[in-house]
C-alpha cells in the first residue's frame, strides 16, 4: 500500500504559486453570492448573508481569507486513510490534448459546497470534522432484481478502486481538477441487476440533523428541503465516466467532500455530484432533484456543462480554474461543452435540444 501511495504522491503537481494569489484572482465570490441572492430572495439566508451579497463585506472577505488560510489545525480533526487503487492511463493528467494541472489538495478540501454543513465555502471543512462515516449503510434497491446494502468496508473493498483525474465544473463558474479514487457506478448498477422497468437512478444524501447543522437551521443550510436528492437517466448512470468516489488524493474522502461515498459525474455541473449517499434507487420515472425543486428555471435535471447555455443570471462561457497561476495569471479559461468530455458523452444527447433540457 505504502508504495502505491508514494507513487500517487509523486504523480501530483503541487503548486505553491496559488498560495500567493491576490484576492482578485480567486474564483468569483460574486458569482456564488449571486446564487445565494436567490436563496435570500426565497427568504432563506440570514441578514449577515444579505450584507455580503452587496459587496465583499466582512463575511465574504472571511470566505476569501479562509480560502487562503494556512491555518489547517481547526479543520483537520477527521482522520483519512490511504487507499489501494490502480491508475489507468485513460484518466491521467493528459486528456484530449490538454495537460491538466491538479488543484492543490488543500483547496479541494477547504473550498466546498456542502450545504448540510453551511452555505459558505469554508463552513463544510469547519463543521464536518466530527461527522461519523463508519458505520455506514448504502442501500441500493427499487427496480432491481438483487437489492443490496453495502456497509462501510464494502464501499472500499467490494469493487476494485481506480484513480480518475477529472475536471469538476461548478454551476457557479469555478472549476477544479481533482484526482478522485472510486469505482464505476455502472459496476454497482450491474451488480444489482436492473429490471426492464428501470429508466432512472435516484440518489439521496444522509438525513441526520444532529450531525449536519445545515439540516437543522434554514439559515445555515440555505433553505434547502433536506435530504439532498439527485438523479440521472439510467444510460447516464451506466456511462463509464460516472464514478462512485470514496477518496481523493490517494486517501479516503474528507467529510466536507462527501465521505464516505459520493457521486462524480464530470460532464455535468457539480450540483449533480451528490455527497454522502445513503440510498440509490432505480426508478421508472424521473426523480426529483434538489436544485431543480428550489429554482426550476435556473437548475435543470440534466445540468450538462454548456458554455452556450447561460444561467439566467450569469454567463457560463468561461470559468475560473482553481489550479495554478502566478501573480499575474488570471486563471480564466473558456468553458468546454460537456466540460471537455463531449467525445465520450455527446451521443447520449444526440436528438435533444440542450437549451430546453438544460
Ligand atoms: N451534495 C450534497 N449532499 N449537498 C450539497 O450541498 N453541493 C454540490 C455537490 N454535491 C452539494 C452536494 C455542489 S453545488 C458542488 S459544486 C459539489 O458538490 C462540490 O463538491 P466539492 O465540495 O467536493 O468540490
């Protein structure tokens, strides 16, 4: 194991330059604050949050500082374990002629969206450290011949793990490049043998307000009706790129990134990649999805990354890549159709109007 781990470490680019980026280079806070404007309009964010939408006031400023802070101590209570995994060439850093530069691990684990632990970027890393991930039960059922329940050890041992370096594009127009460790969702679905009625896959996050403060407080949790739910069409779920991730950077996931197991669908906006999953049900009908319930005109069921389909309140033509950059680099890059995975996934949508099915 240790050998595997060493290899993985050597494989990663660590970029110290990003530590020195000035505030102006950080992912647009204004963009996600706009998303929070919606929540505020709906009456869900507190007065402090309102202040920060109008200017980068003290609370937004704290987000930015948190993003660059070197003070890991208060955020490192959760213990992560090294994983054993293979590194298929298909998922290395060279993809479609692009040399992907990894987002530093510290950024991946401290700049998060996980509203169950708070709607601000630095809150999940702070409030999730005591989250209990073992014991865990993930139930897979619905339109299947062989429903199963996986416990914590099954998640890590039942299916061979591999590392997959994927771009993650948030609907808020920032992106990262993350070395996930996990297994194909297809392997799991085939294992339970879908019936002929199965057309969709519905996912659900743990509901445990005692552990997840955002589920208790509508102010902290952004007014979402928990549990957080997501869904895919069955053919999307069976696509080899759809990943059940149990780790990142060679170790088990930290809770703020969705421990012990989460979905990663790299060609869709990040909100489809639901965290800390306890239920996967195969269904005949399209399942409800959290952001679509909250604002259907803004967040569709499909949520495929598409530079030509703007969010009603901001453009999706470009994104802020949280990866590298010297002092003068802007890190603003054009957004790619299907987040750069068009060659692999475009056929899934060949007769669909992507502006209608956004
Ligand atoms: N899953 C749950 N249960 N709750 C959330 O708030 N946020 C989503 C997604 N999965 C979210 C979630 C959003 S908006 C994004 S961009 C990604 O998680 C962020 O994943 P990361 O924090 O690991 O980068």
